[in-house]
C-alpha cells in the first residue's frame, strides 16, 4: 500500500505570479493537468481521496473522483500557507519577498506556525493511511509538499527542492520509515508542461 501526495493543477493566478486566494479555481490548463493526473492514477489501488478544502485542490481531486466514484474528503490541515492580507496581490505589486523567513504576513501564518500545522497534517496523513484498506491520495499545495519533505526518508538525500510542478506526484510507502518511490514527478504531463517556473503556492 502507498500514500500518493499530489499538488493541485495550474491556476491563472499561479501562472501570473499572484498570491492565491482559497477560492482561486483551476485554469483550463489546470483542468487538463488534473485529468492527466487522474488517468495516471486510475489503475492504482486508491481507495480514499483526501484534499485541501481550497477550491483548486478540490477540483484537482474531483478529476479522479469522477473516474473512481470515491468521495473526496476535505481537511483544512492540507491548506496552503495562509498569507493573510497579501493574498490576491501580485509579486510585482508587493515589491518584496513574501516568502522571506522573517516575514509574517498580516493576519497570516508565520513559517513556524505553518510548519507546525504541516507536521500535524503529516500525523493526520499517516493515521489515515493506517486506517485505509488500499492506497491513499492526498491533494494539497506546493508549499505543503515542500514542508512535508523533512518527514520523508528521502529528505536525507535531497539537498533542496523549492519548486513543485502543477499536479506533481510523490509516492511514499504507507508506513515508517516513509521511503519515497518517486518525488515531484510530472511524467503524466506533456514535455512542455513538466517545467514549472512559478512559485509553489
């Protein structure tokens, strides 16, 4: 059995370097990416789908749900980092690095708060995997994928992974020591779509 961890598909804000709101939907390209991800996963033994409750993640998860007829369960622990009042603003408009380690967005999460929540999310994921008869699919966000990396055995072998492609997929064994079969894989996309030069948010 395994845990699959996927990032959501492309959005127009993500493409245009705008910090996204919870209600940001997938772009047309993002919907196509989600379909390709679903086609890749349809023959796996996935028996549960758990997604962030942000719209773009839900829409990505629904692509597989429509094939498998599995219900999409939602968890706020899987949300992207809360960037508070600067969500909806472009990188150019901000004129600063919203991901600087010492920056705390107004009404948002500090890095310490975010990483603590992701640690709780990992505990939740592993608990759900233990309760699942089959493979578990998690649909979440780029910064969450990156923050989950230290919890995986492979992290000892990876110096840095700052970018996670849209609908990238990671496969992890469903029990400790959480060995990774593949990481940040976008082989299901066309070659020109596998490169993601945008922020992981």
